[in-house]
C-alpha cells in the first residue's frame, strides 16, 4: 500500500461560546481553526489526521507540505512509529517541539488511521482491543471574564449532566462564582494557561483548596518549569500539566521531577498516537498517574483521543470544549450525553469526515 499524496487542509468553522472570545488565544477567538491531513494510497484507502492548528493552521500546513509530505509520497509505511522516529531525526534542526511536532502529529494520526483501515478494524482493536464503549467527559468552559456568564454557563453545564467542570478564569471572584453555581456535588478544576506569577499562585492556593478545586492546571509560565510545579505540589494542591508538552521525552522529565498529579498529553500536539502510546506504556510501568488528555478539538484528533480512551484504563475523562460550532465535520458527531461520550467502532478512527463540509469551510 503505497502513499500517493499527502495534503494538509486548512478549515475555519465559526463557533459561539457565549462570551467575548477574548482571553485564551492571542486575539479574539471565534473560529475553530483546523489543519486536517489527508493521505491517499494506491489501494484506494484514505487516512485522516489532525494537527493542532488554533491560530497557527497555515504554518503547520506549510510544514506538512514542505517538510513531511516529501518523506512519504511513493512509500509504503506499515509502522507509523518507525516513521515518527525517522521524521523527528530528519527535522531536528527545525525543532522537536511546537509547530514541527504539531505537523508530525497530524501525519501520525493519518498513518494510524490507514493502518487500522487496512486491517479492517477500529484503531482501538488494532492496538489491543477496547475495554469500554464510552468515556466520561467534563465540560471545559472558555474564559468569560464575567461573573454572570460564569454562573450561567456553569449552571447550564451541570444541568446537562456533566459531573465535572473546568474553568479558564484567571481571577478569583469568577472562580468562586462557579463553585457557588454548581454546588458541592459537581467537581471543579481551574486552568489559568500560565497567567499567574509564582507569588500569586502561592497566595491563592489556600482558597482554591477551600473551594474544593480538584486540580490547578498550568498556573505559571513557562509551562515546562517542572521543578517549580513540583514545589507547588508540596502545598497539597493537585497540579495538572502536559497539554503543551511535545514528545514522550518531556513527559519523562515532568514525571522524573514530580511535577504533576494528572498527565495531559494532547494527541494533536504531542506527536500523535506514536508518542501518546509511549507515554501510556511508561505510565503503566512506572508513573501510575491518572490521565486527563487535552482534547478541545473536533476533527480526527477528537476521534483518535476517543480511541485512546477505549484502550487505556488510566484515561479518566475526555475534555469536551463547551462551545457551539456552526457545523460539525462529521454527520453523526458523537457528543456528550449526560456527561458520557460513545466511542465509535468503525474502521480506523471510527468515522469519516464529511467531504461537503470540508469543502464548505476550507480556507
């Protein structure tokens, strides 16, 4: 099965989240930026992948087109893991973190999709068999910066059956409002996207603990300051990190230094399935930490993350970005119902994107 073409596809789908769209991304965030990867073969099979692309989709697409596609066209690639190592070595001058690994993540997902389709099974079955058919999801709210909106959205998510809600607020009054709104029986986590100083973080941890915050995510900059995160864990506040870590190597460092209570690899950022499996295998052997993968995307990365949830016992919850896009890329998008998401059982990643919708939202 030889690869005949590799094409990045940039899409932009407007979404509504109820707030101003300001605070998390560099500028106003009101569209979902996709960088899909389509790999066609001489067997007629097509593999689909997704590289992380929010506010960087064109750059990631350029890396795929110029640096990765030429390594693949005309080849048979039966083992995505071997190609991942080969590509990382060839691209070492371009860097093993950031955009380069985002691009490789998209390629890797598409290669695994192809391999599972060639066997006529879902990816979870290819990787050893699924242990479950659905996974709990938590509602990951965007940043509102408005107490009334925080209250309304928190109450809404709790009423829909989510047992846990993640805030992206960076001020304490809004965090207090969420706890008031959802009561003591719904769990609350706080992700501040590296916006706090170390001094402020230490100052507010006692109140976060009083508010029964399940974990504090990436409180300080830079996110790879694992030694300082390890020191913060000594306060008794659980720390979560990993969404901005690339390759299993950074997770090795993170865990060696004791920087986290929850592992959060992002399959569209970390290096795809190949690097994700390295992390889960090492976690089973040594770290034995709960996994809360980063997954606020809605293309093949969404479906691949669900396939990982099907096989990995330590995968506790799926992060569902709590927004309303103008359209889904899939005709039967598996969405949370009463806080649970069904895991598709179709070949490869489980479902095929709708080509008409890809054409409609292509940039």
